[in-house]
C-alpha cells in the first residue's frame, strides 16, 4: 500500500522485478537461433553466455557480446521482437502485483522511470507497453539507422544504478527520500538502500533477509 505524499519518483527494475523472467536470456537465445552470426560468432556468444552464468563474465562484457551479435539490425526491429515476448511468453509478462502498483502510482501523479541494465530497445518495448516515458538502460550505438555492434554510455548494473539515480535526482532537484524503487536482485541493494521507499519484489534468500533487517516492503 502506498502511503507517501503524491508526486514521487518511482524507479522500476525490469528483469526479475517488473517481469518474473529474464529478457537477456531470451535475447541471448534469439541471437543464437535467429541471429546473423556465423558458426564462430555463435560459439563466442555461447561461451560468453556460459561464462556469465558461472560468474566469470561480467554484465557489461556479456552486453557487448550481445551488441555485436545484433550488429546491422534496426533498433525498431529489436523493440518489436521484445514486444512480441510480452504477448507470447508468460515469463516475460508484467507481474500482476506490479501492474496494480503502477496503476496506483499513476493515480497519484507519480513520475515513473524504468531503470535496467538490459539493452535499451528491449527496455523501451516494455516502457511503451506500460506508458512509461523515461528509460535508463544499456545503450546501443546506432549509425545510419542500424546498430553498429557497439555499446554507448554506462551499463546500469549494481552500484551503477544507484549512481545514475543519485545524479539524476540531484540534477532535477528531487528528494531521494521521496523516491520509490522496486527491484529483485542482490545487486540492486545499493539502489534500494538509496531511496526513501524501497520495495523488494520476489527476492532470493539473501535479499529477503536484508529486507527483513531493514524493514523494507516485500512483494511476491
């Protein structure tokens, strides 16, 4: 239940929070099975994905591999692919509890921001579906209307999410104590600790313990 004053900033993570599934995993499989990669490119991507699952390849390097796999495509085509996931894949549909919360925040006149380390065209597909105007995500370089295979800017993961939000709120003269954040992962703990109204969504054991210790609200 939302009890703070209206007009707050509301920050939402995507993977595991807004949707129970992982858009990056689906994008990874999409690139392997429907991408334009040759055998060597598929092998590099597959090895990178396995390394990421084992904790040997970081978040930005795996995003760089995905970006290279998407080179030559139009950003709008990738956004359309993500939009189809919303309709076709239950794990990538918006959680009912979060959809209800979003409606409540909108009625109060709160400002919504989708903040995710996922690739920007994918995040924008969800933002468009939900009517969220502002997005901060991992940017892809575009030249002559097509993806070059490079990344642009920072990858909003872990403490970088908190840093980006802090900078945004400072530039716009907004109060972090009046800010809400919805997130699910242990890597999001810096973001959750930064705001006045942290909400943990479907957490794992470690984050659930941290939420109980700090008295953070938890949603299933």
